[in-house]
């Protein structure tokens, strides 16, 4: 695998749709430049996000932040049914005040080290009821049907954040992961501006570099070098779009000089740092 692929394109601040697939092709590791919420309805699906794997149950809620590298595996013996929401970073910012922040559920999931939220008692849950109303709205083709679905989505987000605040959701543990690899992934993402070569990582984690490289590739499907380089580039694009000059970005993302950064950036994104603006 030479590099991860960006999948899904968001031409507006928000996109909501309901998909049912009788047959789903295997989805390789990829990323999005927007946040994604999947409400799993039916099927046999395993989701892997940043080294953590989850076996989904109906009405599980999967939260994937922009630039998270993830994949899914689908057993096509049963249809794969889900509601998917693509949300731009700006959309979330529009719903942040001193009184509330609709991105709180993402922050809570990150602090709990879990990408999948489960409703313990669906029959008693207002969040579950909001999901079923949202699901049923896709059968509605009446006046302002699309706007109505967006209103129901905002209702869902309010109930989701209320449930997260009051610990009425189960942040499920991963079904399959290696704690050492998770520690390495966390360390890399926390230190993208620092030294992350193989020798430095092996010394930090008191592990043979050859064993570490084999273990990382075995558990994640990608090499340490690929992962580190592309995470740095994804962060660089985010910083450039936020207004940080490219001449500062390369340093903040761990590149030794601007020319090396610029070449890597252009190869990955098919445009120069200046063209991103």
C-alpha cells in the first residue's frame, strides 16, 4: 500500500444519506477531510479506526474524525444498512457557543479511546427514538423533506451529546487490537512535529525496531514510515487551510526543510502548498 486514499467528497457543509448495499466491496484504508458519523442499522460489519477494530451491533454509532485512517470489512451474506452523515469542520464550528458544542461527542469519544458508541437500553432511550425518527424520515417525500431530515439530524446530535455528557452511552472497547501498537499510534499523533524515525520510536518503547516494524504492519496494514509521513501531510494541509504559512507549517509538522516538505505535499495531494490556498 503506497498511500491512503481520500474517499468521499463533500461539496457542502453537511450531507446526510441512507444506504443499503446487498454487496459491498472491501474498503481499504482511507481518510476523509470531513468528520463522519455512521449509524449502523443492519448487517455484519467490522470497522477499524486508527488501529482499533470493532464488531458493530444494530444502532451502534461510529464517529470518525477528519484525517482518521480507517477501513471496514463487510460480510455480504446479509445487506449492509446504515445512515451516513458527512460534516465539514465549519458546520461543527457553527454549533459551538458558550452554552453548547455539538462536537462534544467526538471529544468524549477521543478521551475514552473509542470510536463506537452503543445505547445500553434502546427501548428507554430518547437517543434511540431520535435515530428511528431520522431513519423513517427517508421515506418522507413531502414538503421540505430534506430540510426536515436536517432538523431531525440536529435533534439526534443534541440527544447524542446529552447522552454522552450524562454517561448514558457505552463507549465500547475494541474487539481486536494490540496495546503496544495503540501506544505507538498515539505517540506518533501526539508528536508529529518531533523525531519519529524508527530508531527513536524503538528506543522510546524499549522494543526491537525490526519487531516493532513487523508488528505495526501486521496490526495496521501499513508501515510506520507511510503512516507517519501521511499523518504529517494531513496535518499540514489542515494548518494551511487554517491560515498558517507554509514556511511555518513544514517545521510544525516535523519536516527538516521546506523543499522536502513541498515535494512530499505535491506528490500526496497533487497540488503545491500554495495551491491549497
